[in-house]
């Protein structure tokens, strides 16, 4: 485990072909280069590939320690958590130059199956795994590098037992097999929390969406056949809309109406021509970004005052283009959108006037596809006396590294 300073982004050697061979097809292979979307107007100018002189960015460190592909990362407070294809969960100090980075071992948990997604709620870390399970780990902030205790595995034993004896609780999962509806029966691909932290949402390659109560870890609801193929991504707005993206090329919008017990389908968003791999919402929840194998990021905007029974919940504004291979991950950091791709780069976008976007930076240095992203405003480096804002962006890759990028961008006037 170690930290390697990298004051400049660098161009490195060719990636081993074994990276793409390891990945699940994600039902159409998220690493494949599919045609882009000619019918969707571009929101970036023709000069988007030029390096902007106003934005300054560099890789300030590379976090090494994982012995396999980095599949998931999340930031919470002072710490960055990362999960790998070899079941490992590691914790890092958010500040890459902190003395705590010199600890001998930051491996805090080992699950079963690749760690596909991570979210933190208080002193609990939730991890989604390829073995169809969700695990909850106890974080000890007084001893952050101490091995975490696994508090529970979802579905819990209590949930499984209570559903065991009634035939109505069983669903057909294969031609010759049934199981209770609280179980995921394929890789749990993504997790998200409600704004108040009361609910945990999970999606899976088994095509379902499940909702769990975080107070007692009970499975409250399962939406069977939420999609026609594997569900790869989820995003939840502050006002309760749930967005799911699938290998069936569709994005679906769900919401539990007042007085109802279950989530209902509000709208189906169709524009991508290949598997949807990533979703992200703007901070106000009015704009949805979706990334797919077609190399485009589609920008959707919520229809003003749209009622829940209106099929057109969101409309397409346009697309962000520049990546040369599949979009694998998206993250909103304040007013920026970060995108990671199978082309091994991270792009930084910002919305400008009249719904146009500019690509402020292309971060190069990874030797493999960029699978996960997170970021934060760097409050230590953004002062009131400076008209620019500094950000820290963290990127995890199939090259087994996590890179930390510092980006300084002039404020919008």
C-alpha cells in the first residue's frame, strides 16, 4: 500500500487485454465502442477538444494498494473508501498528503465477491457484491484503519425466515428455481440512499429494484422485472424520484406516491442505443445525466410542474461528446460533471449559459478503463480572496490505481 506523487498527468503504456476479459458483459459489454447518437444535438462547441487555458489541473497523487481492479469508490467526511474485484475494501485519508497515508495496512474489510458499489450512512458502510449480497460494516472513526466488523448481510436472517413459509413470498428466478422476493439472485450492481438516509435502494443484474429500511435492515419492497435486462445504475433525487439505468438501453423513473405502499413507474426515458452504465443527478435534481456504451452522455431536464401521471417526466436537452469509448461512470461535484470512460480518461464538464456545456479538462494517466469516480470541493484551497474554485476528483480504474486530481477553475461570473 502506498502513495505515489504525480505532479503532472502522464501518458502511460498499453493496458493489458485481460482487463476487458474479466468484466461481466453487463449485458452488451460496457467496454465496447458502439455508434454515438447522431439524432441528439451536441451541447458542446466544435472547439471542445481544445485544452482550455482557464482551467488548471494535475494529478497530485496515485493511491496504490489494491491488487485487482478498482470497481467502486465513495467519499465520506475525511475518508475515501474503495472496493475491488477481489472482495477488498480499503480506506484512505481524503487528503492524499496526510501522514495517515503512511499506515502499513488500510485493508478494512473483505467480503465475498467483487465490491460493485459503496455508500456510507453515519458509522455504517454498505457494500454491494457480486455474490448477490449487500453487507453492512461498522466504521470506527476513532480507529479508522482497524478491521471493520460485519454487522449484517442483506437480506438478514430474520427477513429470510419470515418470508420462508408462505408461498406468496416466492418468485420464479429460473425455469426450475424459486426463491423469496427479498433475495437478489445476481450481482448487486449499485446502491443509493434516500436524502434522509431512511431507505437504501439496490439494483441488480437480476433486473430488480429493492428498497431496504436502514433502521432495521428490513426489505420493504422489491420491484420485479423493473427492466428487461441487467440494471447497472441508480440515482435518487432529494424529492423521492428514483432513476434506474439498464442494459436494455432504457432509464426508468419511479416514485412512491403519497399514501401508497409501493413505488410505481412514472416514466421511461429512451434515447440511448446501447447499455446504460451510469447515472448522476445535478445538485438540485432537475438535470439527469446518463452515460452508455454509445460514448455519449445524454442530458435530461425535468419538465416544469410535470405531474406524476405524465409520461414525459424529463426531456432530452442534448448530448456531451468527446469520449472515444463507452461511458462507465459519472459523478456530480458541485457545479461540475465528471465522466469516466473505457478510453482511460476522465472528462470534466461545466454547464455554461443557454444550456451549453464546456469540457474544462481531459484527465489522462490511467492505464485502464476508468470504472468509478467521486469528488469534492477543496475547501482548503478555495479562499474568499480568490475568484477560482478548487476541486479534488478521485478516479478508480481497472489498472488497480486510484488517482487524485486537483482542478482549479475560475468561478462563473
